[in-house]
């Protein structure tokens, strides 16, 4: 039997060759999922404008105390129910005070101070009209966006943390544990949550004094947690499904063959792939949460005056529509702000899905 | 199939038990009751009221009494030491107890009065959602890329992104104040049902339109549709008989969530249009601290939503043989 040539010897390469090959490999820059997705998103005109719009809107709402707009809670008895007056008719005037504000945080108070230092007591005119108590609609819409965006982000974060952890654990463990965990989600799914939430919020209302004084928890915090606790369900399902399908895919196997540790596999291979779907789903959760806030505010169980939110504003607007007179601006502007934001989020979600879907990678 | 139903039933029992237990103990844990008014009640009166609603019993007994199936008050069965006047009672036999607020009514009375109204409203809304949604979806799929398609898609997105009370307000503005066609609120005749039904069904119509459009577009590009066209069938027949069957499958699977959404959405719509349905009772009971009523309605809706979802899943497998129940 003649000795076959040793494959290792036959294919061996010199150290110099190996170094050259490695150096060549190092020069090739792989394109990460994210830079690829970013490029793709920028090319999608609609989604890109929606992203810019949302960014501008968020910035406006964060910087609301700095803007020279009237106070959203200042009652002006000689300016009740003024129809919108565009800037070229009435640009602005004096009269800004900070007296009527609710308890703001330190940062907001600082920004208000800065605003007074810059603009003094000058404020814009009632560009979008005033409501039944003479409060400026523009200011209320902008300040309302703060609450709505905060509710949405807090709930989204809650659902993100619970949902991703739960879903990924369930999917990765598999077997019995997975089965049990998913059955629990099924049980929770079939509970009509709006009823339970309303029930919970009424019960929390009984204890609000205690919670507020001893634990510093107000109704809004409960509100965020409760909403987040509902919306994690779908997130968990989505993440689990994705993890299940990825767990046995070739690139995970390849990573394992190379000798990557389990942690590396999870955090560098599984999570980024799951993350794209999670982000897409988040852009769909946020509109749902905002609508839910409006729903609860309508029933008188959401954000409480003197604070403002889009839901509350829309409710005020709805009440202002009667057969005798139609104060359309009270319902139109809050609805437009809310509708516009949710529309942008929807389009952005679609755009993100197209940009992040790995199956579309490399194609145009 | 039997296995599927049995499993569903078992999980249903667990779900219901969880909902009942948690809400019962939360309810009992609440410090202020529905009887704490502005004025403090006389001690004797308070004792009487507590005895009337069995609030003087230990919690476990109240719970067992509430859940059933055996009645535990003085008319309980003889083997439990009562006079045997009313052996059964509690949620398990469909008895949701007395209302805390409406002293002369039981929760069952209130639900029996109001549920038919809510169901009727829900049916009208579902009808609107299906008829508007499916026809708009088909039209938009057939005229893909045309002005009609763009208009329908914009309207549909609007229906999804606006809260339904805002949609209701716009509808009232147009149909009541501007056109004067329909009454503004109330309940009783068909005219009263149209507007609330439309307002309630609008977001679902929008979603169904989107689903139908996607489903139809997918089906229309398939070979058997081309074959049907090629063998000379009239276009109307191809669409109605061949394409619609496959194109509507996503809509059917959405019917379960849609019905649940319509049921809960009626909380708001009933309030706007002053409709005396279960939803408005629920909201009032939550605001009035009428815990037995709000718990009863929560249980009722859990049953309804769960039952409807099971029926829809079941129907789905009949329509699409590729789906197997056991694999869910």
C-alpha cells in the first residue's frame, strides 16, 4: 500500500504566505448590518423624511420650555375660544408668566428660567387659537407631546426589556420550559386587558395618597408600568419565534464550529438579528401605546389635568364640537399632531423593516 | 380536533381562574369601598350593609361563595348546614352576584339588559368593517398604483392612526351637523346604530382593507388565476370565485382580534353616543367603585374573547386545510 500524501503537508503554506493572506483579509472591510441598513434607510425617501420629522418633533417637545410659546396652563379670560390667527396677523406680545405651571422637574425649571432670560415675558400670539379656558392650543399641543412621547417611550422600554428577555430565554431554552413560558403568554393574551387595566387603575386611585407620599409613585408611573406590562406579550412572541428560527441556522452552527463561546453567539450573532425585528416592532408599539393613552384619557383614567397630553387635548376637542358652534381647531390640531406622528412612525416602521430585513441584504 | 378543543378548554379554565382570583383579592384588598360616601354611615347601617354583601365573612369564604358552584349564604345546601333553598351559586354557574351600586339589581340583571345592545352595536360595526374593508381592499388591489389605490391606502392609514373617538367626532360633524342625515346620539332604531357602528368599525375596516389588499395582490399573481383567465372565465368570476377565496384568508384570521377589539372599543363609542350598553356600564362601574359589576363584566368579556378566538381558529382550519390545529 503506497502511502498517500499527507493532506496537511500537501496543503500547507509557508508562514510568509499565511501572513500575506491574513494581511489581505484584514484589509477587506466587512459591511455591518447596521451601516448597510442605515444606507438603505437613507435611500428610502419616505422613511427618511419620517425619521427627520420625528427627530425634529421630539427635539421640539424636549425643548418645549425654551420656546417662546405661551404657558399651556395659563388661563386667559379675555381670550376664550379664539380661532387660529396666523403669525402674520398677530405675531406675539407680552404676558408670559410661570405662575400657573405644575411642579416641573429641575431641568425643565432651568430651561424655563433660560427662556425668560432670553425672551423675557414675550410670547407668540395664539397661532392655533385658544380653548374654552383661553389657553393657547399651540402651547398645549407642544407640551402635550412631551407627555405622549414619554408615555410611549416608557411603555416601549418596558415592553422591550420584558419582552426580549422573556422571548429570548424561552426560545433559547426550548423544550418544556419554552412550552410553559409560551402557554403563560397565551393565557395572558386571552385576557381582555383594557378591562383589567381600568380595574387596576381604579384600584390604584384608592391608594394614590399613600403611594404618592410614601413611595413617590404617582399615577403616571403606574400607568407606564401597566401599559408596558401589556405590550411585552407580542414582543416576547416575536423574539422567541426569531430566536427559534435562528438557533439552528447555518451561521450559528458555523460560529459554533469555529469555537465561539455561547455568550458570543448570543450577543454577537443572535441578538443583532433579533434586534432588527424588535426595532420594527417597537415602531408599531409606540403608536398603539399613544392610542391607548388617548383611550384612557377619554375615559378619565389617563393623564390628569393640569398636565396635558394629546389624548386629553383630543378629548377636550371632542367635547367642543356641538350643534351650536364648531370649534374645529380644538379637535383638528391635536388630532393632526397625533395622526401625523403615528403616520410617520408607521412609515418609518415599514422603511425600517425593508432596511433591516436580512433576506433583502445585498439586493436593491 | 377533540384534543384541540379539550386543550383550549383547559387553558380557558386556568385563564378564568387567574382573572377571577387576582381581581377578587385586589377588590377585597382595596381600603375604600363603594359605601364610603361623603358622610360616614351609622355603625348599625354599615354592619347591615356589610352583612348584606357578606363582607363580614372571612375572605376565603367570600371567595368560595363568589366562585361557586355552591352557594354559601343561609340558603346553602343542607349538607353544608343551610336550609337548602338555593344550593348552587357563584361564577361557575353563571351567577355574578349583586351589584354594589345599583342596590336592587344583580350584575346578571344589568348584563342581561345591556349586553344585547353591545352585541348589536358590535355586529353593526363588524358588518361595516367587513363590507367597507373588503370592498376597498379588492378595489385597491385591482387598481394597483392608481389614484383610487392611493386614496384608499391613505384613508386606511388615517383610520389606523386616529383614536376612534376622534373619528367618531369627524363622522358626527359630517353626517349630523353638516348633512343632517342621522341622529346625534341615543339608541333604538336602525338610524341610531349606523353612525356608532361606523365609528366603531372604522379602524378595523382600515386594517381589513390593508389585509385584503395584500392578500389579493399575492393571490392575483398566482398561476391558477392566470389559468382561470386563460380559459376564458369572465374577470368578475375569476375575482369573486377564485381569487377571493385565498385572498380573504388573512382577514379571517384577523376576525378574532378584530371582534375582541370591537368589544373593547365600544367602551368609548357607547360613551360618545350615549348608548346604554355593557361598555358604558363597565366604565361607570369602574368610576363608581362598583367592584362586583366591573369584575363581572371583566369575566364576561374574558369568556367572550376567548370563545371567539377559539371559534375563529377553528374556522380557519376548516377554510385552509394547510393549517393544522395540533401544530399551534
